[in-house]
């Protein structure tokens, strides 16, 4: 997922990612809410179960999978 954030010019490099949250309702990257068009694309690609999200860093939007810095290489 971090590679897609770089590819989509949301962050410059994976190492720039300090926090990310993807839920059914929104996508937040480094404290900035992303446009709904980007949120919908990432939601469709990465979320597999309603009500579950993906989280990295200090962003918590609900229930889901939480990643740490050591996991970033696999995002």
C-alpha cells in the first residue's frame, strides 16, 4: 500500500509515511484526509471486510489490522 501512496504522489517515499488509516469512511495519510476518489480506489483495492480497516502509526479510525514500522516494507 505504501508503494501505491508513492506512485499516486501522496507521499514522496515510503520512509515519509508517519501515519495512515484506511476505513470504510475515509483515508488519512500523515494527518491529511484524502479526497473521496482516492479513498474509494484504495478501499476497493485493500479492504476485504466491511467494518475493518488498515492502520499504521498514530491513526486509528476503528477496527482492523494495525501495522508497525517494521511491517512497512510489506505494505
